[in-house]
């Protein structure tokens, strides 16, 4: 460890973003560059224990309380502290690392990420649900804490890379690229009967199960539209989406003089992770270099909101404002879990979400995080009631 060593905790280290983050840390120089403070996972405790030992973590936390004893046994004699459950996640968030990688999936990540933001840690944010559900309150918490908010979602990381702070006033629009997912060319009739196995097979990116299915329904892009609005302080009409099947352009910013700046790269999350970890420096990263002659072409298509209603629902949530992001996300998470469990069809995810959004359109804006959690819970209960 040297004077320039920084410290990091990873919430959700056993997932797709989490394992990629540990890989990037190794490439950046391992413990000489970043001291790993806390790692958290859920059910995969064997991997969590292995990571904690390999990276010299001080604390390992499983969100699943029933796994506490098993994790403690796996780590006995190592000196690594063990904790579990919600209080364990909060302990990890508060364990004092300079930076926290927020890589838990879903609203489960909101409370610990918020705690890390409030105590002033730099937040590398993959867990987009924080911004979708808590929006401006989350941004305000980061600001009050005094840490930086570094987007890890590849689209937002791309925008962050090309959005010059001094030219912020001249931003006309941001253009989020979307691969279109595995059902880009499917009709609604074809989508009606798709399975979890076909929905999870993303054409370009390798990601966790839930975000892969959200990419197939374009709910992922819907969440990203709301995420962009809060992250960059945009009006709903400044957030555009373009389908770009090759996923080489990761997103773009359009300025008032008509210029459009884009960030390009191979579809590898280690790029966005490395950029967030090393910002404002650029590190040497092990991602594949683009070969334009081999790529030959980049294609674009207008998104089809009739086939992918999630995009329309995002626009509705953005224009209504208030807690509508929390309602959209809470209802969607319940419907997504039901689709994964085989209890409902692919198309009903958007139908259930829209119905719950209509039922809860009257909810007032959130005065505090309690209102956000209440709206999330209410949306979940209504979505469950619709599933029967
Ligand atoms: P994943 O499913 O691969 O991993 C999720 C992590 O969260 C795991 O460590 C898991 O143990 C933990 N976890 C799951 N449920 C939990 C709970 N209830 N409480 C506490 N921990 C829990 O997911 P992922 O693909 O790595 O995505 C993580 C986040 O990053 C998501 O918000 C996703 O939208 C976002 N994201 C992911 C990618 C990607 O390439 N995977 C890209 C952009 C954004
Ligand atoms: Mg993304």
C-alpha cells in the first residue's frame, strides 16, 4: 500500500458488474492501487468468500441472512469480518471506503448506496434503479455528502465522457443508443410466447439475468432514459433513443450548434468501470480495440414504441415526475420476477407496469426517501395483486 492507494467497496461483487470490477482492479495494479474494504453478495457465498480472500477484503457481507453461518465458516481463520442481511449491507456501505461501486441489481441497492452517498463516498453507479426510483433526492444526497457521482452504465458513462462541463449550457439533447435486444425484429405476436432463455440471450453484451431480460423488453432503455434525465439535469424531451444494433456507439450528446459528440468502443463493461474508477485519468484497459475496417458499417433505426411500450412508459414517468419512476420500477421488478419464474408472459410485463402507473398516477411528489420507499412498496403490492 502506498500514499496514493485509494480504497473501494463493491456492493454486489458477485454479479456481472461486480466481477468485472474486480477484474479491472487487478489490471489497475491490484492492492497497490485500490485497497478493497468490503464486498457484498447474496446467495453465491462460495464466490464471495473466494473474492474476499483473493482481494484481501476486510469485510464480506451476504444479503441472505440464512447464509451467514456458511459464509462465516468459509472465512474462518482468514481474519475477514463477516456480516449479513440489510444491516450487513449498511455496514459495508458505511465501512469507510473512498469509493463505492454500486452494483446490486434492483431497488435492493438503493438504501446502502444512499448511505454511502450521504457519508461522502464517491459513487460509481451501475445500480441505475437508484436514480430511477429516487431521482433528484438521490442526486441531492450525493451532493450533500460531497462525493462524486460517476456513471457506470455504458450509455451514461459515454455521455459523461463527451459532456464538457463548460459547455453544459449548450447541450440540446442526449441520444441513448439501444441495441434493440434479441427481439429487435420480432412482431408483438412473436414476442407473446418467448421464453426466459431466448429473452436473456443479449446479442452484444454479457450481463446479469434481470438486465438482459430488461434489454429484450427495452425496459432497460426505459430505466436509462429516466437515469439520464436525473444524472444530467435534462428535460424529458431532451432524452432521445436510437436503435443501433452493433452497440459500438455507446451514446451521444447533441449541442446547440448542431454538433454531435459520440463515445465509441467495443461492448465491454470494463471500459465504463475503468473510466469511472480512474476518472479524471484514463487508464490502460484490457478491452478490445475497434477495427473500423472490419466493422465496415454502423446501423441506426428509430425505436418502435408500439412494439416496445416500455419506452413510452419511461416518457410518461419523466413527464409526470414525482414518484412515477419509483412506481414504474417497482411494478416492473415484480412483473420481471414473475416472468423469470414462469408465472407471466413477456408482454404482460409492460401491461402490468402501465396499469399500476395509471392506478398510482395521483401520488404526490416525494418529500423524503420514505415517500420513495412507500411508492415503491405500493407499486409492488399492486403489481402482485394483478398477477393474482
Ligand atoms: P447481477 O445479477 O449479475 O448481480 C447482482 C449483484 O447483486 C450480485 O452480487 C447479487 O448477489 C447481488 N444481489 C442480488 N439481489 C440482491 C439483494 N436482494 N440484496 C443485495 N444484493 C443482491 O447484476 P448485474 O448485471 O451485475 O447488474 C448490477 C446492476 O448494474 C443493475 O442495476 C444493472 O441494471 C446495472 N448494470 C449492469 C450492466 C451489466 O453489464 N451487467 C450494465 C449496466 C448497468
Ligand atoms: Mg446500459
